[in-house]
């Protein structure tokens, strides 16, 4: 399962750029939704990224795992926080989330290593 999560993130961003050209209105609305959902209100942006990463694990989305593993690091999450969020995803998603939970922790570690 040796996935290159930084490369997956680049592929996700390439796809987003293509979609921004093809359907700019849809992508502008999607971007506005993301900004509104990420606002620092009752939940911090870091908490919201931890939730996003956990959901990515539960729904088994490689691109989402990669994107949110990078984002959660940028929000200042620790490895322990990431691991606990993955634990909640495993509880909610069962066996398949165990597989993606390991992948999500590998993704977070890959971005930590790339940042060093």
C-alpha cells in the first residue's frame, strides 16, 4: 500500500484546476462552501480538519486522505491528535477504516517528513 500521498495531493490539485476551468461557477461555489465551513467559530480550523481527515478515512477516499492529511498538518495538529481522529473514524467505519486509517497516518507522516 505504498502510496505517494504528496503526489496524490498534487493530482488532486491538478484536477481542481481543470474543474475550475471547465465549471468555474460550480468550483467557485464549492470553494465558498469550503471557506465558510472552515471558519474559526465554535470549532477551530484544526478541529474541522481533523474531522475532515476522519471522514476521508471513513469514506475511503485516497485524494481526500492526502489533501486533509496535509491540511491538518498546516493547521498545527500533532500526530497524537491525528491518530485519535483516525481512531474515531475506525470506530465509525469498521474494518475498511482500519486500512484507510493506516494510510492516513502514513500520509500525515509523509507530509511531516516533506516539511522537515
